[in-house]
C-alpha cells in the first residue's frame, strides 16, 4: 500500500470530523479538531462550500478510506468483494474492513492508531492460529485466535501494555484474555459495532456510477 504522507491532523480538518488517526492525542485538548476546526490552508476560515451529490459521495468515500487507512485499489476491491455477497452490501463492506488484521489489532488495544497497528503487523509481531501473520489486509475469521509472537512478548513495548490493555474498550465481537494476552474472534461485528459516522450508502452510490 502506498504511504499517505499527508499530515494526519490536516486530514481530519479537511473532512471536518475526527478520524482518530493520532491515537490518544485525538481524545485530548491538543486535538486539531478542538484547537482549529477549519479547513487547512490560507482560506480555511471561509465557510465550507456546498458540494454536489457526486462531491458528497466522493468526500464520504475519501473519509472512510482515511479512517481505515486503506489505499484506493484495496478499498475498491474490498467493496467489490463485499457487494457480491448475500445481504446488505454496505454492512458487508464495513464488516470486511473491520475484519482486517490491522484494524483488529487496533480494536484490541495493542496500538494507539490503525497506522501504528499496521506497522506492528508489518513487523511480524502477531500470529493468527499460531501462524505468523504480517499482512495488514489479512482478513480474520470467526473462531480464529490472535496472539503476540513469543519473541515479541519479550520486547519492552508489549511488556508495558498491561494497564493499557486492561482499560481498552473493545467491541463485543472480540474476546481478550488479559492473563494470556490472547484474543479470539467470536463472531461478525453487529450493527452497533460498525462505525456510525460513515454513510456507507453514499459510498455505494459513488461506486455504482
């Protein structure tokens, strides 16, 4: 995946919403959306211009891409696969994004942001069903067990995660055993587990043109 080198705070300001790209900083008073909630650039203080229907659809697609940290080609392929499944295409799409390994690592509390989770996965710190998993886009399945690789458990980063992991707010579809530092995928995300700030219908309309 191509690296997005845009300033993370500016990405949030551009879409006008918190995308939680900088982890804990996004929850505090230093968040750019708290300090300066305006479009970046010299004309940022001007009112946001009204967009056409297509412009709104494009903006929503871009927002979802940045939220999950997925490149355009991968984002579209995920949508196409999800739209071929039975059931609600929008919900299938969001579930597929939630099932990405980098997102699961973030949801479990191992990382402060999805970009950090993606880096941890790339470096090969995790196993899925006792097999090394170092591809961020890897799609987990129900019943699979996710654990920290034995060699990685000795690193200062993971040794110091105890309190943070204990306080992490995890979705209902993921179970985490703090005593063994092992997680399990219980079931598909429920409707309430899916991000409520993404208008997936607009994304469907965008790709349907």
